[in-house]
C-alpha cells in the first residue's frame, strides 16, 4: 500500500497588528473597572507579540454584530485566504487542482452552505468527481483528524488529498456589554486568523504520516466550549485544561512512539499547538523536553497567536525548513481531546 506523504504546505494570513496596538487601540476601552486591569495583565503575559485579523478591531468593531452578519463576512474573508493557501500548497507539491481526489476543509469559526469546500472546488477548478469533507466545531485539534482522513483516503485510493484549515477568530469578539470572565479575556488575548493547506500524496518526498491517534477525557467536557450565541461564537476555556493535559499527554506520546519503535529522545521536531504559554509549559514538563524543543511552537505563538486549527500546521511548516528527521504533532481541544501524529521525513 502507498505511504501517505505530506508533499506540500501553503499558508495565507491577513494583515497583522501588534499585541500592544490591539490593547491600546481597542481592548483597553473594551473592558472597564477591575476587569480592565486583569485584562491588561493577561494580554501582557499571553506570549503573543503580533496577531493577524481579517477583520481588524482597530479598523472595524464587530463586537456588536449579530451572528448572521458575522457569518456573511466569514465567506467574504475566508474564500480568498483559503484560495491563496491551497494554491501555495498545490504549487509546493507540484500538483494541480484537478489532481485532488479528496478535499477536506476544517473550520469552526464560520458556516454557510454552499461552504468553502464547494466554492473553492469551483473557483480552483477541481474535478467534478472530487470528494469533499467538512470538519466543523472540532476547534484547535481539527487539523489532525483532517490529516488522518486524508491519509486514509490516500492509502485506500492511491490518489492525492488536500486539507485546508481556515479560521477567522477575529469575527467573534464579544460585546463589551456581555458577561466578562477570565476565560473570555484569555480568548480575546490569544486568538488570531490564518489559513493553512496541506497536500497528502501516495509516496514520494516529504513527511510520511505514520499514524494519527487521540485520547478524549469526557469527564472534562465542560473545560473547553465554543457556543453559538446571537452575538457570534463565545469561547469557554477553563484554567483546569493544563492539569487535564498533564494527566494524558505523556502516555499518548509514548504509546504512539512505541508502536513505531522509537522514543522521545529520537524526535527532533515538536509541533505542539500553543493554546497559551501554560499549555506549552505543561507539555515541556510532562515530556521532559529540552529547552529548545518547543522553540518553533513558542515562536509561532509569539508571531501569530493561537489561530485554532491551522496553528499546528504553521508550526510544521516552520519546522520543515530545518528538515528534522522525525516530527510529533500535538493539538488539544474540546472533549477534552488530545490528538497526536507522527511524521517521518522521506527523501
């Protein structure tokens, strides 16, 4: 059977603004009283220096928009970003849109029918028999089950698959009149926009996708939520999340590596979703990683914030420039769910 290989990655991001600019120019006025002081500390300690926003609050305040208006804007902004990311990934893989057998789109920040999968397939010239899959509301870990589905398709059919993760979190700033808690402030301080595409092909050069695995602790299902409200989507992010990760991440990673006859010491690339500085600290501690192991993850958080599902692919793209031999991908989200994947470089 063919080995599924990530043969090309492509990223597209809207214009950026510094965290300081976002605080001074918008969020410092969005919060008030003692909440403002708390928010200022959270923004300053977020690990984020710059973020990208398709709808920049410095230029356009969406916080009082109804959900319908936000969803209409999602289509306007996500389509060109997705098209750019897909085009770059296909070019990197040396393929055309007509070669794609399966097109998977992951997004939890916008919904419409026809969706991005249909509109991009049309605009890019994919074949009429291209199969499509839409993965919604899986949040920050969605890229990994997306890669798993792409891998299974490539293995079974021997045809290329294309994954696109596109998120516009900037559309979901909550109204200043809404209930404000620490969880909401943290989400406003961390999240960012991006689109990243990955082409998976049967064999060849790139990173072979050896396995995708996961564990879900359903006893903590309320620790991470993403609720559809009349004023956009509202994030719930419990401070207990790092503790849950600490219970599961070591066994998840060690069992994955053991199945492939390897260990943590033989992994020279770590792509860990930066849900925030505390998340990275917990993973580093529980896996006993050397100080530089998560440098790419921390740099991605610093330069791009938490872009939800595209983020772990941004980290892989950054790591790939140094051509590590073996990469472990880790991402976390609602459930509470931990996903992991093992990649090996193929020459």
